């Protein structure tokens, strides 16, 4: 993912496919699994990006 794509995601805000976290939680793996399984898991892509 390049910087322009990341900035476009941020500008678009949260949605059914995008969720922002300030820090990884202890249950992050459950949240990632839920996103991957959304819409029956068809074509789901999960990206975890750390911004410092």
C-alpha cells in the first residue's frame, strides 16, 4: 500500500470495510477474523497498518 492509498482510506473514514484503532488490542485477532469473514469471507482483505 502506498502513502496515497493510505491517505485516501483515512479520508474516507470508517465503514463496514475500514476500521481504525489507536493501538492493537488483546482481541485484535478476533476483530481481524470478523472482518475477513464479513460478506461470507468472499474477497475479504485485511490490512494492519501501524502509523507512528
